[in-house]
């Protein structure tokens, strides 16, 4: 597995697959072909179907320039390697093609090619949770220590930047009000939820605060703000909401929060390695399901869970999102994406609490549910995998002027 820095990326929303990935690919292609007179980019499958709502065109136009870019949309053509395909062509002044490159946005802002994925060093020798748990048992260690050994001490400086960015997104999000961009005209809710939460008491207040924090980050993402993929842009609100609430409510130190982030990153890495975190490939279970799994494990660790209880919490966080479709209304990362972050954050706390009452022994392992999620994603029809051709995307009509 690669570094967990691949799971936690700092960037601008609203979509890691549709904005961060294509922008990264464009930078690579332009660096290789800087002197072309113009460029042609063809978007395929899910990337084309929801690209406009996800601001793919804006990202490419900002990078290449409107005068030099020809953008072609092919939503009905799905390339076999991955649903988010894109072909870049460099063209000279006589309309000759100088170079072309087909790549794929595979989730979390990463890109890949059919012959080889983007170059990166594998730094984890164990690629399943079962192997890692056995290592923890034999060495008296926990999951975050395995991350530290594999990544090296520099990972803590990186995670410190990640945590600051997550907190900043929450603080901006609960202050910002108004309507989110796009034809849905969806009003922001985080600010009002925070006010109502503070006027509540007990468990209702705790849950309402988590809702407010998750909405804050997700709304910032939908508005194109600076966020952290966790593991994607569309699911970026779940983990920060849980960690921020736990630090505010229970006073956990920054060091403990960073260790929880390390464990969350490891969980997300395992899901990405053995299944997918791409909504276009496996539906929303790969995004919100993975985010809930990561947050569940992180919360279980903060509450003093053993490695086996952490694994159990992470398993539940993913299992109970199996089959979740990706059907964004109008191709925007707003409905149902924003609310799903809030509910996944609450479910993560429930999963950690449930695991805390157990001894960590259970029938369905994390590794098994990851494999099931991958197969379930393949079995989902393409209209439920980030194409906006089914589900809520068909039943909910955008607001009219």
C-alpha cells in the first residue's frame, strides 16, 4: 500500500474524482506538451455524465484556458479500465496531433493509466487488516504505531497540517451562510444547526454539534472551498466532524487526534487497496461508507478501544453502508451528499460505542466486508454509480428561477 498521504489530500472541492483528478492529469500532460497550439480533452462515462455539476470543465478551463481548450463530453462511452476516463490530445497550429494520453481519475484525486498506475512507492508490507491485527497482537502494538513504523516520524508533521486544514474548514463552514452554487439553490445549514445545537442539552446537543460540523465541511466542499479528502471530497465532512467534536467535548489532546487520524488513514488505505473509494466505480458506499469506517475506527481508538474493537467499529461503519448508491441530483455534490456526511458521522459514533461494549469478537471481519463492498459495487448498475441517471437524481428536480 502507498502512504496515507494519498488518502488525506488538501485541495479545493467539490470532487476529488471530477476536479482534483482531472486537474492533476492536465498538469502532467501540459508539462509534457507545453508548446502545443491547443488541447483537446475528451471525458468519458461518469466523468462526462456529472462533470459539469462537479466543475470538471471549470477546473480544466482555468488550467488550460478557454481559447486553447476543446472539451468533448461522452457520457455514454465507458472505457473498460475505469468509469472516469479522459483522453488528452496536444494539437499544433496545423491541426496535427502531437501527443495523446488516456488516463483515469480513480478516486481520492488519484489518477492511473491502463498499463501502470501513477508511480509511487509501496511502503506497507501488510495489505489486510487481519495481517495487521496479528502483527499488533504479536508485538503488543496498536494500529497507529504500525502507521508510524511504515511511514516514519515525518507523517506526524503531515497529519498536523491535515488536522489544521480540517479545523479551518469547520470554522469557515459554521460561519458562512447563503446559497450554495448550482441550479439546486441549496441553502447552507451548518450555521443554523450550530446555533440550535448550542441551545440544546445532553445527548441531543452532542448529536446536533456533530451534524453542524459535518455540514460545515461538506458545504465548504460544495462551494469549492479548501478541504481535505477523507477519503474523497464528497465524503470529506464525516471524519473531521467526529474528531473535532471529540476534541471539543472530551478534551483529547492534539497528539491523540493525530494518532486517530493515522488509524483512520490506514483504514481508508485498506479499503482503497482492496476495493475502491471511487463513487463512479462502486457507488457511494466507497465514499461515505469508507469515511464512516475511518471515523468509526478513529473514534473507537480515542475511546480506548483495543485493535480488535477498532477493527470491529470500522467494519460496522462500512457494512451498514453496503449498497449505497451514488446518485447526485443535477450532478452536484450536494443532494444527497451533504446530509450523508452528517448521518455517517453520527453512525460512526454509534459504531464506536457498539464496539466498545463488545470484546471485539464478531462474525463479519473488516477484510470480508471490504471484499463484499467491492463486489456489490460491481453489481450496481452504472446509473447508480455517479452518473446522475438514476435514483434521487431522477426524482428530485432543481429549483427554478
